[in-house]
């Protein structure tokens, strides 16, 4: 769109054009990190900046990552220097349902509203496996079957909430139903307005979550981390669910034990939409190198 007019040596630039000396430099697309906690776990990383997990209940769909995001996080310029121009800022993975994400442009700004990518839908962060089990061991869920029961209970309540609101929005008679911020977000998922991003490592659990989505009529936009994505690559391709994975980060807990360095390649070969993400303020600075490794 006229941003780059010409590339080459010995060119005569048009009047008023900005000329960039590209000697020794590279031109690449702006990179997008689908899984980042920049701004919600800001540097220097003390408890004062730890705003990513509202770990008070297994379901906290009512919280929004943008309300924790600090635009002056000193990790942001480092990500920009690595070529990243857009991130999805997510809540953490302590909860079954952790809250809304936001898609942000990494531009200098005073407020998170200035950073939002125009037209980008909200995401919903969900997490399966070991994290919710560990965080809620004493009160539940403490098992994977408890995790699944927790998702289903939340979406059953959201179905009733959505039905009440949809009926009132059509008829507009009487008093509107009382708003519930938690169920409002989950109803947005059921309507297809909010996209589910699911922290999930094991192949069998990804299959379980796809079953859950079919039960309630929504889609999972992307499984994040997906260390065992290669085991269910055909299922992800069939469902149109993306795999946001690392190049070679694995083995740091039991559910990540069965990683292979070919994961991303096998996912792509099966026709699944494959993405390299960071989940790391260090890794985001080298996302292009992570993709090259994959």
C-alpha cells in the first residue's frame, strides 16, 4: 500500500520518500505471538506485577487480561526488537476457565485501549490437565474428570443464561435479565463471538476438549502448547483447530513428557494449522529462530 515503494541499489527515490539503508539488514513480516503474558506478568517479575492468574475459583470467565495489562512493561521493547508486532495477551493457566484475552499491537502507548488490534475478537483462556489439578487440589477439581465436570457445569449455566438473554433481546418485554459477567463471557463463546484458546498438552485431553466443544456447540480456536499434538494431528486438521506449539520445549512436567522435536512438522504435514508461540518473555524475543528450529 505504498509503504515500500521500491527495493534495490542505485534507485532514484521520488520526492519526499523516506529512504532506508538496508545494508546488512533483513525485511520480514511482522510476527504474531498467539500466546503471551507480556504486560500481565510484567518485569521485574515481583509479586506486585503478577496479575495473570485470578486463582480464587476454578472458573473466572469474568476477568479480562486487558484490565491487568501494563503498557509500560519493559519487556515489550525487547519483543519489538525481535520482530514481534502483535500479541495475544492471555490470563494464566491456573484455572479451568481463566478469563478473556486481548489482541494487542506492540506500539508505544499509555493505555491498553490504544494498543488493541481493531476488529480483533476477544479470546477465552481455558486450561486442562495438571495446572488446575495442582492449584485446586484441596478444594477441587483434583482430577482430570473433575476438570471436565467443571467445564460442563459452567457451560450448562451459560446455556441457560444465553437462552434468557436471547429471548429478551428478541421480545424486549419486561425487565432485562440480571447481568452476570462470568456467564456473559461464556454466552459469548456459545454465540461464536469469543474464541476459545485452550492450554492443553496431552493428545487424549485435546480429544476430550473437542468432545466438550461439540457437546455445547462451540469451536476451539487453538490448542496452546500441544506437546502431544502430533498424536491427534488428524483430529485437529478435521476440526479446523490450530496448534500453537513450541519448537522444542518439553519434559518439564509429566504431561509434557512425550514431546518430539518433529511435533510442528507432523502437525503441518497432517494439514493442521500450525503456529509457533512463545509463552515466554525471553522466547518472544527469538520467535523467528524458534520457527526456524521447527
